[in-house]
């Protein structure tokens, strides 16, 4: 396992798709932390506070090229090839967002500079993570 960790952050303006209107701009923070090398976190503000979603970095990368995901998070290229579509579904609501494919690709490129694709296992401490799960199940 690699010691220490680094974080890649970016702010991207996503468009919140609304029925019958132009997308509303939403500032979304993207974060990749080598302490969680398989995941990307998004965060944006709503009237209820900050909404955070964590999903696979591979899911985000694959969504640049083809429709991917199942369940709560799906990502796909838009009809406009310069955009991707991110669909988020939760029990208390859902959102369909679009973002610049180029900005997402640039963010991913920065993450791959830190942790190349397939190199996540060097950064991930399986024993620590299994210990966390064991503590959660004991609660």
C-alpha cells in the first residue's frame, strides 16, 4: 500500500435538466481522494443543504463513451457529443444533470496521473476497510 494520500478537486458547472426549460446551472464539486482510490465524490448545494454522491471512478470514465450504471447512478453521452448526462436517483428525489465531457475527461486525466487505471489496489488498504465493515455490523 502507498503511504499518504492526495486529492484532486475540480468545480464544474453542470446543467440541471428541467421539463420544458433550459438547464439550470449548478456548481458541482468533484473530488478524487487516493484514500478512496476507486471512487469519485460529487457535491452540490440544494435548498436542503449539500448533496453528496460517491460512485465509481470507472463508472464516470465509462459514461464518457457509453451508457453505463444501474440503479442510483447512470452516466451516458448526451445527444450532443460535447456533453455527458448524469442521472441520480434517491428515495427522496432524482436529478438529471449534464456536464461538459471535456471538463469531466480533464478531471479524470488528473486522477489517472495520481493513480493509473488498474493501480487502485496499491492505494487501498483492504484490512482497514474490512475492519470498518466489521465495526459497522457490530453496531
